[in-house]
DNA sequence: TTTTAATAAAGAATAATTTCCTTATTAATT
DNA sequence: AATTAATAAGGAAATTATTCTTTATTAAAA
C-alpha cells in the first residue's frame, strides 16, 4: 500500500496545532468578504514566519497563486476537511463540573466537528440536569451504548484522582480516543488515542517568560 | 552579566510543558509517602523516554541518586520554585462566561501560583455576582488599578471577536502577560508576553490520529 | 511594453529536540 | 566479598521543526 510520502510521514504536530488557527482566521476573512489571503498576511496575524505558513499549507491540497496568495474559500473548505472538522464525531463527557459544563456549553466544539451526545457524573446534583440540551446521566447508565451510538471519543473532566477509573470505563465502552483534561496521566491499551490537555503547562511557560526573559 | 549556559539558552518549551506533570505526579507520591522515584517510574507514568525525564530535570538543581532515583520531596520543592508556582502572581480575568467561570472555580490555578483577584464582564447578568468568592465587575471599573494591585496577568475568556479590544485594555492597564483562551490572535507590544491556549488545536491532533494512524 | 515587487514553492541550511550510547555509581543479590 | 542489575548523567547521534535561499510566476506600476 503506497501512499503519498507526506501522508506516510504524517503531518507534524506543530503544524496540526497551527492549522485550526489558520482556519479560524480564514473563516473571519470569508465573513468579511475577502477573497484572497497571502502567507505574509496569515503569518503577520499569527506572529510567525511566512514560510512556516506555506510549509504548513503544503501538507494539504491547497495551492496558492503567485503574487496573490491563497483563495480564502479554499483554505476554509480544504482545511476543515483536512482537519476532520467537516464530519461530525460523537463524544461522551464524564464529569459535568465547572470545566465539563463549560465544554458542554461551548458551541465551538460542534463547529469543529465534535458533537457531545451525553454527559455523565456521579453527583445527584448534576444528574438529570440538561446542560446546553445535553443530558447528564449517572455514570453507570449506558454502559455499552458507546459502540451502538458510534461514540468515538471520551472527554475526561473529573478530578484528577478519578481520571484512571473513568479512562478504564471508557476503554470498556469501546471508545477510540480520550481527551483528558486532568493533570493525571492515564494508562490505556496502545490502540487508544490519548490527548492530554493540561492547562497548567501554559502557566509554567508564562511564568518562565515573566521571570527570565524580562529583566 | 554571565549566566549559567543553560539559563542563557532558556529551558525548552516542551520541557516546561512536561514539568508541571512531573510535579503533579511527585505531589501524589509524596501524599502516599513514597520517598524516592526513578526516572524510569516517571517516564512510565508519562509514557515518554526515561532519558527525557533526566534531561528535563537536569535543567533544575535536582540531582538523582544512582540506583535509587530522585527524592520526591526535592522534586516537589525544587520544581514548584523553578516553575514559579511557589510565589503567587495576581491576575484579572475578563469574560466571566462558561469558560471564565470554570477558571474562576478552579483552585488548581491557585495551587500553581495564580491568584485571580477580580473578574470583568459587560453583561448585567454576571456583573455584581461572586464566583468562588471572586467578584465580577463591569469592564469600565478599575481601569488603572492593575499596577496598583500589581496584577501581572490578564486572562481573556470573551468571545473571539472581542479579544483584541480586551487585549488593548489589558495593555493599557499595565499588565505584563496575557493568557488568551480565544482562537483569535491578538496584537500587543513586543514586551507583553502572550500565551495562546487554543483547545481546538487538540481536536485537530486527535482527529488526525483517529483518521490516519488507525487502519 | 517593460520593469518592478510580491508572492508561492521547493530545497538547503540551521536550530531545536529527542533518543541513543557510554560511563560511573551503588543498592541488592549471590 | 564479589557479582549483578538498575540507575543518573553527560555527550553523541538522530530526528524533527523552523528558517533561509533560490527560482519562477505574475499582478501592478512605470
Ligand atoms: N475548572 C477549570 O477551569 C480547570 C482548569 C484546568 C484543569 N481542570 C481540571 O479538570 C478537572 C475537573 O475540574 P473541575 O474544576 O471541573 O472540577 P469539578 O469538581 O467542578 O467537577 C468534577 C465533576 O466530576 C464529577 N465526578 C467525580 N468523580 C466522578 C466519577 N468517578 N465519575 C463521574 N463523575 C465524577 C463530580 O461530581 C463533579 O461534577 C480536574 O482534574 C481539574 O484539575 C479544571
Ligand atoms: N466554553 C468552552 O469550553 C470553551 C472552549 C474552548 C474555547 N473557548 C473560547 O473561550 C471564549 C469564551 O467562551 P465561553 O464559552 O466562555 O463564552 P461565553 O459566551 O459563555 O462567555 C463570554 C463572556 O464574555 C463576556 N463579554 C463579551 N464581550 C466582552 C467584553 N468586551 N468585555 C468583557 N466581557 C465581555 C460575555 O458577557 C460573556 O459573559 C471563546 O472565545 C471561546 O471560543 C471556550
């Protein structure tokens, strides 16, 4: 099975991180009616090097026009496809607390291809409530329904000490990817995709810059 | 002014991202009463290479004992100092909506050295409320108080289209660092530190793995 | 029509990061 | 007491990511 060499190697993770920002920027331009955008403009917006932008976009099928730039519409269409934002994937969220509720409220996730179909908790206070039209169930309910509903992702927003328990449950549910918002690291079978999103890491970077770069 | 060459070069950002995780892990071990931890154990927990752990820790003053590992207490103490988590920095949060409220509720931030002293919004519904004992003011209030209160950081959790307006305000307030949770990129003077935390980038990475690595 | 300048694209060079390899140390085992 | 195995640490090598350089193209200006 021979593939395009770029696909074989995979897209660099830093590139994947930047792409949603290009997309958001292009969507804004599209709304404003701008038809073309150059790598220079995008780079200026992102505070990065213009060649970085062209390199990143070269992983996709988007081609630019010399002296003009890229067609905004093409960036929007190709990039949302490329990033998997134009097909809707379903997710379960476990832990409908502060952060979990914020995610349930966020329509940005739907816009970027993620549809949270149900939430789970153990607290009687939250169970039964609807948050942004998404119902919160007791964690013991729906145990084998993930596969049936073709839910591919599990979102963990419980306290760190319960992250592993929840992860185990999600694996049992047949979920393929886990988005873990707790600072805890979870152990799962090799074929399960795990994305850790540790907000506190950002603090470390800010503090380091605050305390060293500046005087 | 001659400095240690490691300090001159700066700590790599990936290292800074991993360090808070080492810290959280060590804190857990400390609570359980474990006295030593090896790079192998940490690496196993983090799903990374053990030499990565020793390299990362070598940026700090922590030294390990052959055949034993690192003292857990030392990791906790040195790392929280090193990351700037043991001195409290003050922040203003603007946009007390879903995500803003979650951050206001999160005591993890306090634990990692960030003290949100006040929140701002424009919606009459939220203004005047207290979230986790933090009062929400109208954005027009307190205009020059940031410096007086020595607030170094501004957190932006407003809708993307208002991010720039808020950023401009924060710069005028004399804030040194901005933690931007919107997908929009903001333009600020060079000496202002900006940390963009775009949750949607994580989606791009997960989807890419879901759609390519597997099968 | 000719010239100029802005641009994409591809490849080379550089820089950053991770992984590998070697050595020395030492707790645990024999 | 000698041996074994697990480890930290430092440097080398490999890998990955970014930046620089060159070339070709073309819209706009002269
Ligand atoms: N709130 C934030 O802004 C924020 C920021 C960064 C990281 N985090 C992390 O996100 C996680 C959640 O934080 P939070 O502030 O939302 O906490 P929270 O206490 O508000 O919410 C946790 C929710 O999980 C539920 N829960 C607990 N154990 C459970 C289980 N076994 N199964 C199902 N549900 C369970 C609780 O009932 C609660 O509703 C924590 O790990 C925290 O460190 C939160
Ligand atoms: N909710 C999430 O989980 C989530 C996830 C990822 C990213 N985000 C991003 O975070 C941002 C906020 O999202 P949210 O879901 O909290 O939105 P939200 O609508 O719940 O909250 C936004 C708040 O900002 C206030 N606001 C608007 N303009 C303002 C201004 N000029 N000055 C002060 N306050 C102002 C609004 O009154 C509102 O209270 C968005 O950019 C969103 O894309 C949110």
